[in-house]
């Protein structure tokens, strides 16, 4: 897998859909994130994604392995024979044309106490400062939270990422809102050779168990929703690590999270 990056301006339109109904055309275009699976009826690779459209297939997914997390720009023509209502009902998915796609790096959220989890009090070797830890929340699909991080670095630099949490102090209540803190960090894996620029790096984090634990906790207290908040290293200068808090993300609906658990 390769780290996928777009400049912030390009990613600002991510997971947006546009429709074209003039001139007899009945189509939709957009960019989305999702997880590839092998459909056992048709034996084709299908993308479970974050759009309301539902799953879709493209021949371009043929060589993408099952379980891969990708970001894809697509065109969907509802008038195409393969998207006739009876065909879609039988297959369980639409067929799209993919203009561009890329596989995203996948990471597991870790407890502070897990082996390999970085110490929040210590700077990582070759740590990278972040400008915004959750510039874009791109979707939540099959237990993966897709996040776009804003930072300034060479476009060809590749990083390794960490997402951690304190299992003994997961939640805070502020102004009546229940906020769960997570901590995101990055360190250089492969240095870049180009000039630094403001850019976005998108990753997929397997966070299913974490969100379900939070949802069950909130359900037990009679709450219907909660938020995430990304803490991040905003400065790594002169051997000193400075932590900052991002804007809260959500709300995450308790019922929806637990419904996904049962589906």
C-alpha cells in the first residue's frame, strides 16, 4: 500500500456527489472512500463505500485485493444497461466508471499501553507536525474511519501514522457534550525530495471496536450521541513536543454505530 495524498484544495470536494439530469442524461459523479470485498454471487470485486448510493462495481477493482481501503473518483450512469433496476436488484450493486483511484494506508487504533504505541510525553524520531489532524472526515465504512490530515511537507514524503487513546480516561464531558479523545501522530518513513507544500494525507483507521465501546457506554447512560476529538502534535521544534486539540468530530449516533455492529 502507498500513502495517498492530495492537496487540500482537491480534497475539499471529497465524498461530494453531483448529478446531471439535463439533456436526457441521468448520471451521478463523485469521489468516495470504501473497502473492497469479493461479491460471492458474481465473484467480482465490489466497493462498499460512504455514499448513499450503496455498493458499486468497476472493472478497475479487479486487481485490488479484498479488504483494501481506497479512495475513488467515479461516474455512475443510471441509464446504462448494467444499471437497470432489475440488474441492480439481482446483483446488489451499481456499475460505475472509475476515473482515478488510490489505495490508502490502513492502521489500527491502539491503547496507550499496547506494544508499539508511542508515549505522548516523548517526541518520536523524525516526528512530523500536523496543521490540522482531521481536516476532512471522509467516511466510516466497515469499521474504518477515513481521515484526511492537513500538514506541510514535501509532496513525495511518506509517513507512518499512529492513532492512540487512553483506555483509562476515554471520555470527557464539556458543555453537556460527551467527547472521546484520540491522539494522532506521524513520523517520516521515506523523506521527500521536493519542496514543502500545504497538503492532505488520507488514511484509514480500523476503529470499529473503539466506537462500539463508546456507543455502548453512552447507551448505558441514556445518551444518543457522542463526539471524537483529535489531539495532535502541532509543533516538534527544538526537541520539544507541543500538543493541541482539534475540533470535535461528529456527532456519532449511538444507534447507528450499534446497528452497524449487528449488520
